[in-house]
C-alpha cells in the first residue's frame, strides 16, 4: 500500500481546505499521514479523517531558526516513514516539505499552489516571497495550481518549469461536499439556533462576508461599501464571519472603526456551519485581492447564494460576470458598491445566476469528482515512478 503524507503549515488548512480528502485516500488504497503544526483543530481533524498524524511546528512568517528546525524534523520524519508521495499545501509547508523530501530522496514530491502571497507584496518582501516560491517549485517534481487562471499567472511569472505544472480536473484543491452544502441538508434546529444568534428577521436583507479579517481579503472595501449602502437602506445587515489576524495583515483603523461601531454589522469569530449563514444571506461578498481557487465561492454557489466577488485569479474560474454572479475590480470600493447596488435591485437575475452556478459546480467541482481525479493522478505517478 503506497504511503502518502499530506502536509500544511497549520491544522486549520487540513481541516477546512482539505476536508474529507485524507479520509478518502485512506479508504481508497493509500496509507495516509497528516502533518501540520500544533493547533486546536487536531482533535476534530483526527476524528473526522481517521488517519495517522504527526505534529511538527512550522512558522507562517519567515523565521530562520524555526524554519531550519522544522526542515530538520521533516527530513527525519521522511527518512523514517519512507513515504511514496509527499504532497504539500500552503506556502511555508510547501517550501519546507519539498526541500526536506528532496533531501530525504522521496520519489514523488507534489506541491499545490492555492494562491500566491507575493501578488500583493512590494519591494524586498515581494522578492523574498518570489524566491521562496521558485525554490519550492525547483524542489518539487510536480506543481499543481488549483485553477487555470492561477496556472496562467504562474506561467507569466515564470515561477515553475512548464513540464511540472498540472491542474486537477477543472480546478479546486478539494471540491465541495454537495451532501453538506445543499439546502436540503440543513438541520432545522441548527438553522433556528443560528437565526437566534443573528437575531434574524426575514424582513431584513443580509450580506455575508466570510474569511480572515485582513487587508488582503478586501475587508476595507467591503466595510466602506456597506456603510454607503446602509445610508440609503436601513434594512441591510452585514455578517462578517471570520477572525482578525492583526499580526499578519491588519485592516485599516477606519475600517476597524466601522466594524466595531456600526449598528448593522454582526461579527462572528468563526463557525463550522458556514452553510447556514449562506442560506440566510441574500448576497455573498468576496472582495479578496488574491486567491487560488476560493472554496468559499464554491460553497456559496452550492448553497445557491448569489455572489458578488473581485475579478481575480481563481474567482474568475468560478464566477462569470452577469452569468453566474457579478465581478468588480479588486481594491475598488466604489465599483463594489455599484455591483452590490445592482445585485440588490436585480434579485431575480441574481437568483438565476446562482442556479446556473449550482449546476456548474455539480458538473465540475463536486468533492467526489475532485478526489477521484486526484487519486487517479497519484496512481499514474506511482506507476511512472516504478
């Protein structure tokens, strides 16, 4: 039985970005070991995926001494376990795992790119991040961008040799679990609980923004646009579902003030029941500056929640303007405001777009389909390596 090591920097990524994937591979011919840093997600992750695991500390930021220690620990792990495949996801885990796997002689080394941090960086920080991505790409045998628009961006930037690049299926790192993200699968008691949490009123109109509360996610623009919308429509509410990461990428003081003081904004730190908030919302707003292939949009689309999102790599693989949602230029709050105004005054058109997107997701991005495509690619690589 081939041994597969799946590795991310933080366990939250294994839990949220790769949910059910390790269990699927474990049940379909692979011995799977999950590797990540320590974190509160591990108990749920182990229970859900049912796979062996190892905890190795990795810093998300550049930390030379910690990074060298992590590299050595990963090297020792790979030499001991002798995996057939090491497959990394997230930037720091990719850099460390691909280098350690190369030094340890792992015969199949795969890294998934699900977004590039340097897209929004400048100066020396950008140059360092580009260098790190190139090193990761050199150490890997195979690099899998999780969308075709991201693949094309990588080609333009000449980050990775063309022969190493491949997209699984139509894109996505993990697909979407349609047995969960479906209106028919909602639990009434849980729905009532979340309505109570929101003080839900069906006469109001709810906008939903889901993700880390950081500058790169376009939170400044979302809050600015919502404040302007609310001045003309007090029936609006904004649900912000996500946690602050001020140490990495803080939002502006002006945006923070709006979030903290506006009477129509509900901030919820996080929830493992995102599908319920999507069901209760009129519009999903996704204003991110950079993505690979955002699972949030797949989930919202599966829940038939109309989408207004930034026209960036990854998102444009899911949303086609005025066909499956609305697009606006990333970082442009006035254009976001314009598209939100259009969405709010064309509700039937938005519902139709959401239905078209649901069908597109069923055909191309179901979790079962993506997992099968990935498993088949693993098997093909194993045959080629033997």
